[in-house]
C-alpha cells in the first residue's frame, strides 16, 4: 500500500558509488536509471553522466533517486554552512537500533558525524540522536529509540527514510502552504529542547530564549511515514540559503504520491500559492516510468514534487 507522505527522496550527487554502497549494505535494491531529457529538464540536471540509480527499501514504500553530477558541481549546501540555516531541505531522517554501530557504519560509507549520539528526552520518548553529513552536503539525522519500544516490525540496523526536515523563518506561513498539499501538523512544540537536546542542533551555547525552537511534524494521516518536519528559532533571525537547488549537489526534492493529483493542482492554481508552482503538471518520462507530475517550491525554497499515485 502506498503511504501518503513522501515516498521518494531525490539526491544529486558526485558520489553515486558511495551512496549506492551505503544503501546496498543495508539491503536496499539498486537499479540503473537512464537520464532522459524529461529528467534533465524536470530536475534541472547539469551536463554529466547519463546514468543515475534508483534505490528501493526492501520492505517500506521508500525510494532514493540518485541523479549524477560532476565533482566540479558545487554543493547547494556548502560543507561549512552554519547548521541551523533556513532555506530548502535541511535533512533526511533514518532510525537505527544501535547508534554506536550507526556512527561506525556511516563513517565507513563516507558520512561524517557532526556530534556523538546525544541522549535526550522528547515528550514520552527517550532517544539518542546525531547528525551526519557527506561530501555532497547531504545531512542526515540518525535516531535510536531507547524507550518506549517503537511500534511495528523490527528493521535491520537502519530503517527507511521516515521523515525530512526544513529549517524555516516563517513557521505559520510554511504550515499553511503544506496544508494545500494535504499535510496537517500533528506535533507542535515550542520552547527549549530538554536535557542534552540542544547539542543536536548546535544550540547548547544559548541558555536564554535564543536557544528556543518551534518544531512541527506534518503528515496527511499523522504518521511518521514520509512526514515533513519544520524547525524555526523564533527568537533568532538567520541568514538564508539560496531558495533553489538549481542542479547543484545535495538534497534535491521530496516526492509525494497523490490520489487526486489533478484536483490538488487545480486547487493550487486557484489559490494564493500559485506563484509557488515550479514545474507544471504534465506526463514525463522519468527513466523508470512515465508519470503525471508537477513540482512546487515551499515559501522557503524546499522542492516538493507531487505525482499520480499508482492505482488511483
């Protein structure tokens, strides 16, 4: 069954063998992806290799689409960027059942942890969490649930990509935009992160309100299955990244299946958000399939693609 949050993450990379090896070592299947003219136009690909890769999780409805870029193509998020900077897509989230294992495993596959695993308490959940980054500027948050146990089936070492985060300035405006796409917030927290939590986001030096955050998580069915998280620092104004990837290396897009794609598209065109349309609705050859799809940019430049869900 197709999940209703995002089911695909698009990455533009000069390190395809390394990323393919990382996901392959976790049991994801890999298949070659021809870079068609539609892919080049739709994802703003720059001239380079003509072969990408599709990686599929062995159980969950989750795909990573790797698009090729040359090593000379700069990363959209420079590696020395301050951690909490609004604009575009910030990170992807994967779970682990052993954070110490995950640190070593990620290092072996080209990721650099930004902190040691940080134990902290969020609501009723006791977790360990750390961020890591690789050479395309892709950031990943890795989380281990300590207690209570996670519901659902166990996973092998690391999970699918279950959540992705944006850093925003205007939180309410960003939430209103997500609502047009069918995403409603089911977590809404404002205040200081408890315990050691600020270390995850490099906010530990702020003991006053400057260290406070607002954190929301949104999904059509209030599930952590392709959910979209947003974080803002209400008492700090921050410089922003360029609002568009434009074929640079890094996190390019989240792709979301939609049962009533044409209805959502018509609603967008009739709304005050029409200027956020980035690529119009049409059928495209995306290498592995022909797909009816369109793309939007959130108020702070995160690219979200919507496509016709299978069987609808």
